């Protein structure tokens, strides 16, 4: 995996996301209840605090849980909920060690179909259907991972020229479009709720 991503909007953090499958998965895991840039800068912050140039699933899985939570809680915190996210990251890494030998890219390397890849992603701790579909779309649109039927498996997130999620962010302009789409969706949901 060697791509240029623009999810953290910080060159060093984006460089790590583009070359590290585990960093990309951890960034996706962190992408909830915080701004996207904050979430996707998280893997770089964690790697720096561990004094590494990449994340290692074996190392994180074996890390003392309290020490790892403290690492994420140090100011500035990696997430709004650093303690619970530390636990989730360790669960993800433990799963990767147990099922994929610690190799995050093995999740998608030999997936024959989009459906199989979606199932594998949904099996990851912390990845529900929506998060799995968004990550599948990111793999297909920006990282060249395109098993047969990947767009269909990714649902609306797989549509070309859509601006729905992190899968569609390639720079500042597309970030603005994705933000606008999310605000429209929130407004529509709020209006629907008010109409009940």
C-alpha cells in the first residue's frame, strides 16, 4: 500500500495513512464523534508516542491496557473518548493478530469479491456495516483494492463522483463537499424527526 491520502490534512499523518494498512484501519476506527481530521491524525500521534514510524498490531495488542489508555489520553488526546478508543484499538489489533497474523492488509489482499471483503471488514471489532462500507469504498476509490463487485458492496459510498464520506476526500475542495453533504443529511434527519 503506497498512496497519497488527504484525510488528516497533515502531511506526516497522511503519509503514514497512505503507506500503513494498520494506520488506515485505526484512523477509520477512530472516525466517530470527532472531526475526521482529528480521527485520521490519531494513528500518527500514537506512532510518535510509541516512538515508532509505524503501528504494529502485535505491539499494540500486547501493550498494557492502562498504559495504552494513558498514551491516548495525554494532551492533546487522540480522541474525545481516549480510554474507550484505546480499548477498541487494542481489540482490533488483537483480532488482527489472531486472525491475520497481525497483518492488516491481509484483511483485503485475497478477498475474491466485494461481498467477501465487506464481511471481513464487518467482522473487525468496532466496524459496523456503515464503517465497513466506507472503508471498502476508500480501499476501492483511493487504494486500488477492487475485488469484483466492490462498488455494489460499498453501497452508496462506492458510487463514483459522490461526496459522501472519507472515501471521497482527495484534498481541501472535496473535504468541503463531503462536509456539506453530511450537514445536508443531518438537517434532513432533523427535519424528519421534527415531522413525526
